[in-house]
């Protein structure tokens, strides 16, 4: 005999099948269904939560539940499988909810939309971010938060501006986020690399570089590393801060995927910083809406004046409309609701990838599959030429990212590749991994 929440799910699905409930329309209220089925409201909420997890409906706080609109994109088209593209799953992007927030922002900030505002960002948004960051163990004041046009702008400013230690060189992990390599080189700053692998960073080597390398700051992605997919241990994070203080080095922490972290015990480097050595950079692009280009930087007081000078010269201020919409999205509770769905979905994708790999012959191949995130780094046997593999896969419309793109001036003999699963359906992940390993072993044999 079916349980009541299953009967409720069945009723909603029947209403859709019979076209009595159309795309975008509001679903029956929780109260009305609880009365109809003589059950608790929690039973109805359970049914709606299950439908929401399957992306059939979505909720708007204080408004109700709505049927998801059909996407005309053919998501079952497997002609192209792109493991190189780093964008959120389009099915997870909260278009309707965010559109509501944009309209609300127009109403609230209509007098400011055509004027320049504070280059530091809307004070109301910065105050909301204080509480938002607190959930991730980032404790600061709204005076120390700067809103930027994406985290990329923040990294560019930090690379260009003078730091209190007066040093010149920038230390980056190898491999690392490819655009960080590019923008530092464009700014004509000197890049120095330190190896990072599945086991983390050699802390003795780090101390040696901090001591002798004239390091202005160390750029690190402590969790969900791009491209490795790995996370630094808590021991490594604390030691990095200690060494930074000892040798007068600063740390720029790029925490772009913190929202989907399922490890509640993992903490940012910023949390361990009792010396005011860490600059914290946060993006709202990868797990939310890439097009709005909103980032945030948490700066200690000694950085604020210099950063402000650069920010004003770049764009005077970040889009008021985008800031206002994000403010409403967070303040309404929609952001937390969206992140819960995203967290579950990306973990499910990584579980799918792990399951795909479990049944394959992996002789001579090294990789680490995280609990969640976007990336997996695959190290190939020496006999397999990654560039030849890339060309063979392209003929099958499958795209990967070879290792050299993540090294300073593409200078690497690393025979590895990165795959990104964020945008792909589970079906595409299964097909793509199967073909990828087939091609690897054709070159290996």
C-alpha cells in the first residue's frame, strides 16, 4: 500500500500528465493537500521536497511551490561531451527566482541604477554578507568586505596592487587555475611555482620559498582545487598561516566552491589567521549565476585604502542591479534553498563518476575522486601521449583539458588531464568516461 506522500507525488504527476497543471503554475497549497489526504503538513512537504530534488518543481519562500518550466534545450543530445567547460549545471540555475529578485532590485534601487555608487559595494549587501560568511567560519565586518565584478577582478587587483610587505613575486600552486597564471603574467609580475599534488604541498619547500623568494603573496585554492579537485588538510592550512607570519608573506585564499562543501569540519585558511595575513576571495559565479559577475573580497584594514584606489580605477562600481538582486536572493532565503539543491546534485554527479570508474581497468592510471566538486585530475601512464589522446577524443566530440594549461607559461611535462563534470548529465558522464578510458587503453596497448 502506498504511503500518503507517495500518493501526493502521484497526484501532482497526474495533474501534469493531464495538462491540468501547466509549466510555471503554482501547485496546490500545503494546507489544502494536508486537508485532502488527512495528513500532517510535513507529509506534504516531504512529497514536495522529493519532487523538488528531482527538479520537477521549485519553491519560492513565502510564495509556494511551482512547476518547473520546460527547457527547450535537448539535454539528451550526446553528440558532444565537454569535460573542459567549467560552468554550473544549467538545470540548477534559478532563473525564475532570480528574475523575481532583479525586479525587486529595480524597485528598491531605481534611484541609483543610473548613478555611480560606492566602489566598495552596496552597504546593505555587505552587511548581509557578514552573516553569510559567518556560516562558513569567516568572521569580519562589512567595512572589510569589497564587492567586485567577479572574483577575477579581485584577483587582478590583488596582483597589481602593492602589499604592505613591499615584496614583488607571486607564488602559485602548480598546477593552478589557468587564468590566474595568465593575469599575473599580463600584469608583468613574476610568478614562482610550488608543486601541489594529491598529497598536498611540501611544507618544507614552501618555507624555503617564503624565506628566499621575495614573495608578495601566495595564491592558493585550499578546497576543491582547480584543477586537482583536492582539499588541503587542516594541518596544512594552519602551517601556511604560521609560515606567512614568520617570513612576512601574505596569502590570497580563493574559496570559490565553498558553498557546496559537504565536509562540515573543513575550515578556510582565513579562520586560522590570527596575524591578519590572509585575504579571502569568494565567487558567486560557479555555484550560482555565472552571468551576474559578482565576487567578494574580505580584506584586513591595512589593505583597504590601496584596494579601494584600484577598484575605483577599474570600474567605479560593480553593477548596482546585480548587487541588489543578489542581496534580495540571499535575504529571502532563496540562496540557501538553491545551494541545498546544488550541493545534493553535484555530490550525486561525483558519486556517478566514482561508480563509472569502479568498473574500469585503471592499471597505470592515477586519480583522486573527491566527495563533491567540479574536477577530477587524471594522471596517465607515460606511454599515453595526452595531446594525441586529446586529438582522438575531439574526433568523437569529447573534450578534455590537458595539464599544460594549468602551469606557468604552459611549461609542464605532466602527462595528465582535468575533467570537469559540473555541466554534464549523469548519462553524459557515463558515456564520456567509457569512451575516454577506451581511447586511453588503445594508446596504452
